[in-house]
C-alpha cells in the first residue's frame, strides 16, 4: 500500500465513524446509515495524471446497502473496508461514475481518481441540501485533509454548479474544472458531450488543464461557446 493510499484509507476509517451529527443530514451507524463515497480508484489507471472528482453529497442509500454496513458493523469488522469494497463495485456500474470516468479519458486524466464529496452524508430531507455550516464543517474535517494528501498537480473536477463555485472559492491554488451532473434530469451533461466537439477540444489539447496550473477555474461547457 502506497503512502497516499494509506493516508486516504486512514481518513476513510475516521469518516465512517464520524460522530459530528451535523444539521440537515442522516448519520446513524446503528442503522447502517453512514458517511460514505470516499473511493480511491487505481485499477487500470497507471498514468501520471490523476484527479479528484468531487460531488456535493451522497444520494440516498438503499436498504440493501444499509444492511451490508449494519451486518459488518455488528461483526466489528473494519467498516471502511466494507464501504470501500461496496464503492469499488459501484464505480464500474453506476451511470454517475461511468460517465464521469469516460470524460476523464477525453481530458488525458489517465491516473488514479479520488472520488469524494463536499459533505459525506446523505440529506435528511430528500431534495433539500444540508445547511451551509454543515458544508463548512465537513470540508474542514475531511475534504481539506484529503486534498492535502493528493499530488499537488491533480485537478479537481467539480460535479454541479454549486460544487464548482464552492471549490473555486476555497481552493484558489488548484485547477478547478466544473462539470454538469452526469445523471441530472435537466440533461446539461448530455448536451455538453453531444457530438464530438468537446471530445475534439480536449483530445487536441492534452495539457489544457496542466499548463496553467494554479490559476484556472473553468466551467467545462464554456469551452464550447
């Protein structure tokens, strides 16, 4: 296990046992409702250009997923290893992950992907995001530590306009690339990748997001204007 992998694993172990009980979220380890969606993807990603893909917070967990966590927690197993293994399977089948991974190929991001979220817990009320203070607290406790561990040059791919704005404000020394949510019903992601325009722009400018490291924040659809 590399030093970087070990660091992310250490953060993950703290994450799944978080006792902050922030406003506006669901977190109850006794019911299998836990902080999640911190996944380091390395399989078949041996390139040098890695990235961090950041969502706003996890969607609602399914009952079967909760039961998996609940069962393993009762058996006193390493809970993050269970969460990580479940996540490893999801990133290859769920459309959210598959579409974003396809996009990284266009962008010459061939190294590891750290999948993460601004807030690591799901919403307490469906369709209503957690309050600002919850975002501030979770970012301070977890995301800041994660980003300290990743290589300096890795860009942050921000999923959704709100995530993009948050990261652009907070991490001014990072390259931030904003991306419409890939499975949103509004269809902005599909509109962006329709045809080959974006693919051609990204493929023909393989260093587009590395030449201006530290100074660029771009909403990806704007490249098509």
